């Protein structure tokens, strides 16, 4: 098999699919699965990415109980992992008893970077860039009159010196208000536009011209009370211990933050946003002090009640990228009822906190495996070939027997 597939990208979708099915040895039934585009129709999918042969459906669930800043939300989550939607709903239900989540999001400021190499007189070059910042900002804004019309645009220019293994680079940061867009394309376009001008000003050579996903000016925060002191003291202690381990130990912090991102990624994906951008920003932010830390904090307030807080960069949009091209994403945004990218960021931060609390509560109590395995049992049954009513029957039997495994599912199906 030769994977170079010359000219593959030029083929129509059905011919690509046929070719791949032959090369990959798919049966006719397997190949037919790829033809089922569902709500994301073939022409749309073919314009979204390259070399399209099909669509990949994921379950879409709704997390319930979310009240953020006094408003109720139906939260769409697209995810393949069992128990995430249930856990988010559970965490939100507990927070709701105390009034729900208080959340806030910064102005939607993204940072673009222009790397300049070979600048001879760095202090002088810095001064020249600062002096020219007014005209540079105007030039950046000339790239995107639509963004400016909606109240966004380049706001500020900053200059940094970055020492590297290949000498010192001058790195110019553009601070751009991206309005209701995530802003990557908008910021990248501005960076590319300014690069030749910066070369002229500094005498250096522009190298990279792209935004950073470490969106430190676009943070979202949420806070909620979860447990009452009098009723839950031992559990509160156990949750605080769980958090303290994450705070002290990167091995635990990584998994702690994976739990946070379980919820966040699912909402980001359901709304057509770029979850890799969120992931990159979240983990970089977790390590911003030089040590990888949890994205949430748990502590007790003056009354002894358990309070949780989260803070992370949330660069999401309601326009741009796939948000307006993916029909399901559009329906999800409508369901959610958010009116701005900042409001969406507030919901996303709250979901991350709810998810994390639910995981810590389960881990600090009976462990997550029971709940997880109950949901996982259905996947195991499906993988073993169960269909329709068989799925629940096989899953329930395996749970009762405390033996959730592929081999037991197969035995039950053949028996
Ligand atoms: P975009 O260019 O598709 O849309 C943004 C544009 O929409 C703005 O520039 C503006 O002209 C217009 N617009 C209309 N109404 C607006 C409003 N109310 N507020 C703001 N802008 C409005 O998308 P984008 O948001 O610039 O970029 C997001 C895409 O970039 C995503 O698909 C992402 O995957 C991709 N991307 C990400 C990275 C990264 O994260 N490192 C890099 C490159 C591309």
C-alpha cells in the first residue's frame, strides 16, 4: 500500500471514499458507514477540512442543572467518554443548591506574536516600535473593518526581548480585541500585515507571525459553593486533601486538569470551537508559575463550607471558524442561549468547575470506578456486538456480576 495518494485531494468525496475503502480493506458495510453524514452534510464537511471521506459522529448530551450568574442554561456536550455529562450535571446540581456559579470573563483580547530575528540595536528598535505604535495599530485594524465595526480591533502593541539558543529575538505582541470571534485568523492576518513594516522599522527579519494560545488577557473564572460544613465535614476534608495533592504534585495535577477539560472540551466541541486551542492555553496557563498546577482551587470559607474556583484562558467565539458552518454547532449555541463570546466563556468555566468538583467528590468518596464502569458497561456490550435491547441487558448483567469485560459480554451474547 502506497500512502502518498497523489492527487487524492482533487477527487470528489465519493471517489476518495471508494479508493480508501479498497486500500484499507473495508467491507461494503463498513464503507457504507462513512457515507452517513447526518446533520453535517457532505458538501459542508468537504469545505471544512481536506481529503474528506466521511463524517465522525459523536454523542451529544445535555448537562442539566447549570445556573450561571443567576441564569439557567441547557449545556450541550459532545463527547465519547461515559459519565462526563452525568458528572457535570451532578456537580451543577449541588452548586445550584447554593445559588449556582458566579462567573466572569475578561474582554476578548488575544495576543499575536511577530518574531524578529537579527535586530542589531535592540533598545533603539524597541523605542522606534513604541513610537510607531499608533500607525501600526491603524495598519493592523485596516485588515479587518468588520471586526472594528463590531467593536473589536488591535488595541495595543508591546515589545519583548526573548533570549534563545539562536540569539535574542525581538517579539512584538499585538493585543487584539476579537469581539465575538475566537480570533486566530483575525490576529494572524494582522501579524502578517505588520511584519514587513516592523522589518523596516527594526532592520530585522520577520520570522513567525501568529497568535499565541496562551491567552492570558482572555481569562474566565467561576466560583461556587458545593458542600455545607455541618453535613459533610469528612468529605470536605477528603476533597481538600485531593486538591492539595494536585497542588503539590504534577502527576496528580495533570489528571486533575484532564478532568476539568473533560467538561470544557465537550462544550467547546459542541459549539463548534477549537478545543485544541483551549487545551493548549489551559495547560500552559496551569504551568505559568513555572510549576504545573491545578486549574481549580478548593478551600473552606469562613463558615467552613466548601468553595471551588476555576480560572483559565477561554478563547471561544460565536462567529468564525466552524461555529457558523457546522449546523449542529449552530443549534447547540441556540440551545445554550448565550449572546456573547464572554457569556459562553462564563458557562465553559462553570462546566470545568462542576466537572472537577464531581470528579473529586467521587474520587474522595467511593472512587469513580463504580459509576464509570456502569456507563462503560454499555460501551463494552456494544463493542462485543450487542444490538438494541441486548445492550442494556448485557450491561446490567455484567454490572450485577461485577465483571464488566469484553469476554463476559461475548459469553452473555452467545449464551
Ligand atoms: P474567522 O476568521 O473565521 O472569523 C472571524 C472574523 O469574523 C473576524 O475577523 C471578523 O471579520 C468577523 N466577524 C463578524 N462578526 C463579528 C463579531 N461580532 N465579532 C468579531 N468578529 C466578527 O475566525 P477567527 O475567530 O479569526 O479564527 C478562528 C479559527 O482559526 C478557528 O477555526 C481555529 O481553529 C483557527 N485557527 C486556530 C489557530 C490557533 O489556535 N493556534 C491558528 C490558526 C487558525
